[in-house]
C-alpha cells in the first residue's frame, strides 16, 4: 500500500482582485486530505471514506459526472477528481481510498488537496517519478479540466508545496512564519464560478468603481507580506478588516459571513477577520489576539458557525 496526504489552504488576501491581475496571498493549513492506494487485481475501485461512496468500474456519465446512487453530492464531486487522476495516469487494478479533514465547498482547497494527494500516492504506487513541481502542474491541469476552466494555480501549488504562495505574474513561494488563526464555516456552500462571474460583470458595468477597489486589494496583499514576516499582527489584523470591507463592497459578503466576522471581532477577541475565498457562503478567517483563540472559536460558534483553529504555513504533499 502507498499513502499520501496534502494540505488545505486559506486565501489570506486578494480574492477576486487576483482574477484581474492584482496579487493574492494564500497559505497551507494543517487540515489534510489523505489518499491510500493498494493493489486490487481484476478491478479498480474508488472509496470516498466517510462520505458514503464506493465506485467499482467508474460509473461516469457523458458529461464526466459520477453517477452515484444514494451517495452525497460531495462524495460524487470528490470521486470526479480521483477518476480524472486515474484516467490521466492510466491506472488499473487498484483500490483508491480517500479521506479528508477539509470541509468541502467552503473555499479551503478540498478538491486541490484530493487531486494532489491522489497524484502523489498513485504515481508513487505505479513507480512514476513525479516531484512536487510536476504534481502541482498536473494537478492544476486536472482541476481546471474537471471544473471546466476554473481551477486556481494557488490551490494546487499550496497543496503541493505547502507554506505560503503569492500569485502575481505567476506562482511565487514565500518563506514566512506560521500563524495561529481561526476558521469559521457558515455551512452555506458557495459557487466559485458564479461568484467570480458576478463580480466580473459588476466590474464591466462599473470599471471606474471596481478597478480602484481591486487595486486597493492588491496593495493590501503586498503590505501583508512584511507584516507576517515581522509578526506585526495588529497591522495584519487591520489589513484583514479593510480587505473584508472591500469584498463586501463588491457584493460577495453574506449575512452569515458577516455575523461570523463581527462575532470574532467582538470584545476585541480578534485583531482582524474577513471572509476567505470566493464568498457567497463558505468560510471566514480570524486572527485572534494572544491567548484568545478559544474565546474566538466560542464566539463564532455562538453565531451559528462551525469554528476551529488552524496553523498556517504547513508542509505540502507527503508520501507516507
């Protein structure tokens, strides 16, 4: 048996503006997707552990969607990514088992982590030499194909390399210290494609308004790097708050996200808080004051969010 794991991610700064060329900053977090591969002579099987889906023979319709009687939509989506890796590598006679700590459809890089971990585990099992760079490139291609052109190079780069990544005229890894942050999930799934399209439509209607907002978000993304490098956390929190306000200005905030953001900031528990990802649902992140992580988690939970602490800057794909 061969096993591999890859981390999820959060976007710290730069959502939506990055689509129009502004820089964005993301980091790997210590939630991971895990994939194991073992031999299964005469049959190939995908088992999405804990999500209620086991496929043998790959029931895939003409549009590339997994036909999954009685399974969850989340499990079927995960199986599409695994199937795409199997098809790419020409694998057969194996059982592929997938499990994950990363909430799905929340902007935390679940699909990228699954693709990267599957590529690493399956290629190693087949004796194919793929380093992290080639895994990141192939994972990005696969994710874009499954998502019909939408996959982000940040997600797959962070799943492969870990640490921090800045997107600006390419993918640039950054050596920055780890931070303890809190993630709050609304349990409202978001549609990244729809949110990106809606913001781009807003930009086309009001370029003189939206372009300066994107420029400001890009400046924030650049200013955040030395703040993290020098652990200037109060300044970093302020940048998070400003960035959240700009994202709300372009319409990607929701009542549920704002309730969690303001709950985290309440009583001075968090230095800053903002939505992360495409918005319209999904998750937010908070930078708690020293010793205030548990109180921040409690405040988000009381605002009807699912909250948990994560560590940033974590390691990338690993074959175990």
